[in-house]
C-alpha cells in the first residue's frame, strides 16, 4: 500500500460511479443499510470470464472479518458497484485497501455481517458469485465522466478523486426519486413523508442542479486544462426565464423526471409553476443575452456571461384601474436553487475619493484613493447546452458592504449608522435600471455599471494570471463582448488595472484593451447612446475620468495628424461633447467604438445606419472595424421546448430531431406547405397551442375570450417608437366600424382577440398613458353587447418569458404585430420567435423584418409603411401632411372622451396630432388596408396555413446558433472545447 496517499474516508454508497487507474488508499466505512442478509442471498452461477480471464475474486474467511480480494482490468464505476453489492448483501465494509496501476486494479475489502461477525462458511459461495456478477457488468459509456487533470495534485490523489466519482449521477426513475427525496430531507430539512408543491419544486430543482454541477465542473476543468481563448459576454441584463424545464430538456431527462415526480404524487406542470421568473432583465436586450448563452453552451464555446444579480429586478407590473403600478419583484424570497453562492469570490469596488501621483523608480504612478468601497460577491448559474455535455457559466455580482456591520457605531449608540453602509451597498444590486429622472438616480445607474464591470475585469485578470506569467498572450486568451453601451466602463477600468496595478505602460495597456474589447450596438435611439455628465464622472470615478480624457486627447491628436486643423470634423469624433450651455458629457458609444477591435449592429438595415449615420465619421476612418451580426433566438426554448406538439410534428416530418441544432433543415417543410393532409396536422397542432394560450390570457386578465377568434398579439416593451399606439388606433377603428355595421355585415367580420402586453419604464409617462389607453379601450369594447365576441381587447400584465412561452405558440395561425417606424427597430427578436412558431407578421420593413422577408418571402408576410430612407423627408413634411379622415376620426374619439380620461390622454393625442415623430398618421391608411388583407386571408384556412408553414420553414436562419457561430468566426476567433467523452 502506498502509505503517502493513505487516507480514512467513508466509501460512497448506492451510486454507480466511474473508475479508472488509481493509487492505493486505506479506507474505512461506517455501517451501511442492509437490503438482505447473507444467509438469504441468491445462489448465482459464476459469470462468463473476459477473454483474458483477468477478473478474479478470492475470499479468505480465516480472520475475525471476511477478507474479499478482487483484481483485474480497471473500468469505470467498479468501486461503487462493489460497495453497492456489499450493501445489497447486508454486509458492512469495515476496511478497504484500494489500489492498482497501469489499467489494472487490486482491491481488498474486510466485511462483516449484520451481527458484526464474518460471513458463514455456507454463504461464501453466494457472496463470491454476487461479486463476480458485479465484475462482469459494464457501465454505459454515456454515463462515464472524463478523466481530467487536477492542478497541484499528485498522481495518486488525482486517481482517487477521479475514481470516487467516475460516472455521472444515474437518471433512471428510482435514482431521480432518491435524489429528490434526499434533498427534501437533507437540503431542506423537511420530512420526506409530507412536503408541499413549493418544497417539491425546490427539491426537484436541487436534484437537477446536481446533474448540472457535474457537467459544469467537468466543463470548467477541461477548459482550464486546454487554456483556450475565453469569451466574456458582459450585459446589464439576462432575461433567463424559468430554469427547470429548460434544464430538463437540455439534459434530455424530462421524461424520466416527469414519471419520477408523478410516482411521488406530484405533477411536473404544477411544480414548474412554482418557479418565479428570474428578474434579471426587461426586454429584448436581456432575452437576446440569454439566447446567446444557450447557443454558446450548445456550440461548446469556452464562454462566460457576466451581469448583476438584481434583488428585485426591474419591477413587477400591476394594473390598478388600468394604470401601471410598479412593485418590487420578490423573486428571491424563497431562494434560488439554480445559483451557487461563491463566498470566496469577492472583489473590492471603489467610488469617489481622489487620485494622487507618485514617483516609483523614475516612473509616474497614479493611485486612486477611494472615498467609498463596496464588495462584489459572485453567484454562479450553470447554463447547459443541448446535445452536449458542456455547461457554461453565468456569473452575477451582488453588492455587499466592505464590512458587514459597524460594531463601533453600534456600541456608541449610533444604531442607524451601524447598518447604513450595508443598505447603501446593497442598493447597488437591488433594481434593474433605476429611475434616472433625478441626479441620484443617474448616479446610481453609473455606479451599477462600474460595479459589475470592475468586478468582471478583476475576475478575468485574476483567472488569466493564474495560468500566465506575463501579458503577451492576453489578446490570444481573452475576448470581451460589450452588449450595448452599458458595459463601456470596461475600457477605462481595464486600462486602470493594467497600468496602476499591473505596472504596464500606456502604449502596452491600450494595445491590450483594443485587441480584446468588442462592442455591439443595439439601437439608434438617442436614449440608448448613453452620455454621462463629466462632472458626475469626475466625482464618482475620478481615475476613470482621467483615463477617458487621455484616450480622447491621444485619439484626437491622431485625427489631427490625419485631417489637419479641420476642427469641425474632429469635434464630431470627440468622446467629450460640450453643449452650447457649456455642459460636458462623455459619449460612451464613442468610447466603445474607439477602443474596440470590432463594432457590430444586429440587423442589416441597422448596421447600415450605424455605418452611414450614427457612427458615420468613425466608419470613414476604420471601415474594417464595422460588421453586421443579425440577431437570432434559441430554437430550443422558443420552439422545441415551448411547443412540444409542433416539435413532434416537425420531427416526424423531417425524420429526426437534428433540426433542433441545425435549423436550416426547417426549409424542408416547404415541400409540405401545400399538402392538405400536412396542413390538417399543422392546424391541429396550432389549435392545441391556441387553446392553451387563451386559457392563460383569461387567467391573467379575467376576461372571457371567444375560442374561434383570430389571436392578434403585440407583446413587447411599451415605447412610442414601437407604436403600440398605432395598434390601439387600429383597434378603435375596427370597433367603430363594427358599431356602424348592420347585423348582416357583422356576420362577415373576422372575430379578433387583440392582446397587448409589456412594461413601461417607471419614468416614461407617455408609455404609461399608452397602457392606460389600452385598458380604457378594452373596458369600452369588452362591455359593449353590440360588439360581443367580434372584438375583445386585453392587456396582459407583467409580461415575462414564461408568459411568452405560452402566448407565442398560441399565435401560430393568428396575427402578430410589429409596427415600429422604419429605421428605429434595431432587430426585433420577438418577430423571430413568432415566425419560428408559424405566426404571420404584420409590420414595416424595419430591423430584422427585412431579412425575415428575404427568408420566408414577402408574400408570406403583411408589409406596410414608409421605408427607412423616406422617413427623414416625411418627418420634415409632417406639418403639411393631411392625414386620412379615418385617422382624424379615431383620434377625435379619444380627444372627446369616448373612452374616458380625455384630459389624461391629451398629451398622447397632441403627440400624434402635431409633431407625430413616429409617423402614425402617415402609415395609418396603409395599416388599415393591410389589416383588411389579413382578414381576407384568414377567411381562407388553406392559404393561411400555407403561409404559416412557410413562416416556420424560413425561420431557420434566425437561430442564435448561427449568430454566435458568426460572432466566433469573425470576432472572437475562439475554438470550441467539447468536453471529451469516455470513447475520446
């Protein structure tokens, strides 16, 4: 026995684990449970020996305990299989010597019976037969975990650590039930004989998380061993949705869990409803980030996401008399079983103070002396891929005080001051996008951005330094992706760390920053192109403001060498903008563009606007820096998982499920679009989804809805540019028409259920008025007996990912509205989800709609409205434009109080009567005509179904797998790192 590696520990019980070569270890065990006494053991015939006859069992019954020696060729899971066999035979292992090398093993176990005596002589043959059967069995290759290196561990210790857990946790129904019940009893400290639905959900989630952690650990260990170029995706929001079903589907164990839970007396569907949506995002930006993480994992990329662990999210939306009210989203009240708190991963985050200059060895060194410091603590969230063993990580930062409790203040009687620092710190990660109408709100937003960026940069630098002694390989090992302008403080923070803490010079540090940073712009709206007051930046982040000034000065000097003294042109390139009133601001988007090696838009039209308008002066200087990466959505969550009946139909038609990760295969559905038999199957699948969707909407709104009506949905963040108001005007026009129809004419009307949902930012009053208008119109329409079931209007409160997963499949044969003004929607990933599920799109040629039309065909969409290049001229001419009489009539119905609240809606009416920046009046007539065409097509079920099939068939291009593959090929240039399998 190798005494240097000896240790005393209990042998694992009742789990089949992987085994390979290992060093010798002395192991002792406590008594285990007994399934049967040795005397009752079944007499089994000897197994067939392997070809080389190497597997042998020897039993020595001469001592006080029975000595069992087994030896042969090493294989995975053998150690735990043997100990499980002893347990089943009612034997206790009181001592074990585990050893072997070069692919062989020799293990010796000393065992006793229940009474503590050795095995009876008459039972020795039965025990030997049982052990030989165990030796002959082989684990499934898929259950074997890869053997990975353990940094700093001896070879013997590596072998032991691997052998103890050398196969994955079993996923048969019994093992799953044992796992769930174990968590009820040991993790939650509840009796396994009585636990409610919430406790059953929590235990189930912990059970699934165990399986995620196995793959997460293997993935991270393997990536550390390979040391590839890592991708770090920084985003202020990650709209993840629920995790239970997504994890079960990605791990391909949903069926086993469904059965296991049912046999325990619960329903998986009920447990899923116990999970709160993770309140980590709001709209398309956060949902895109979540889709990207799913694709990064599925494509086996060595990637991590970084963000903030918001305590209350943005807010929980509640409607009171039709008005939006914001309440905290207490999504963490009962804990989050999917996250892993990393108490040992924490970094100091500094604010305020001043910068001092020192001379060290003839070199000028800047030292930031902060006035306030908080701690960023890490929470890890495993993100599994589909069809792979890879599980990547989303690391979220929570703000904690640099000291938990001010005992000195408490002891002097200042009890409030004792807890103030804790409250101030935790405020940083309390709410997503705090209201920035006040100075304090703006400052809190800036503090949040620095908080998560600084923690992330420190984490990345630490990880890099663990494996590298210098900075030469930094650009080959690190790629940052900034998701919009929110993480732009990455640039000065990385510069600060490299110069002030790591001692690099400006030139070297700037070179590393420019080679590793990449920037995605998501919208051309002014409010998204962030600008921070210089005075606020100097106060809050004095060292960063110095660095930004330096970056700007050096860049402008380069431009002066290029353009001479053309100050007008140079001023357009300056990071620092000075208004006529003398106020200076930092243009964060400009800082991101100057510091990044790649800048991309998220749809062809959007990228063109960036190149020739928003960032036109920069595109003229370095055109090679600009790219387009059309967004996508994960086909797993947004088709395969949320719409099982459609998944089954597509799989049956295409012959396999390979399309889930290769969505280009969906094009093959075009061959079936005109087949009446296939159309009937498609209609049946969509009808099932629609019924489920209507049931949810009725439950959320308490409005009874007709089952035979077209389901017309517009769900997205409430904003003027998204033109929910145009939708409402169209609904009012439809209502007015129905009211004026004869009974015979009404029989020809296509019934509609118009659904609108989304949140308005707390400080965005105009968006809140739109929500109230929707509610007011709904009250009027839904209570009108003349209209009846021909038209229903509902506003879905607190729209989130889980609601979307039910509503989107339900609109498959129905009507979806995406009607932003051309040139304002960067992408529109919501459209991709609807199109992927066979919904028909009515919208302008904006954002990704242009590319959707290219893929599925304009004749399978309902397009209206002005084109992007015509919008500037139309805005100039809007004052002289004479709107359609129907537009004026509908606006007047609001103005004169036919829906109540005339005074409250007055600013809304004025915004489309005078300035009308988003051109509702210009597009109204064509919008109404397009709606009439929608009705006409809907009356022809075969035509509508054919268009629906073509929509799904053409949506494969909009998989986020394709988007991420393009990012990696053209920007990150990393290599996939699939965790090796047993066969590898």
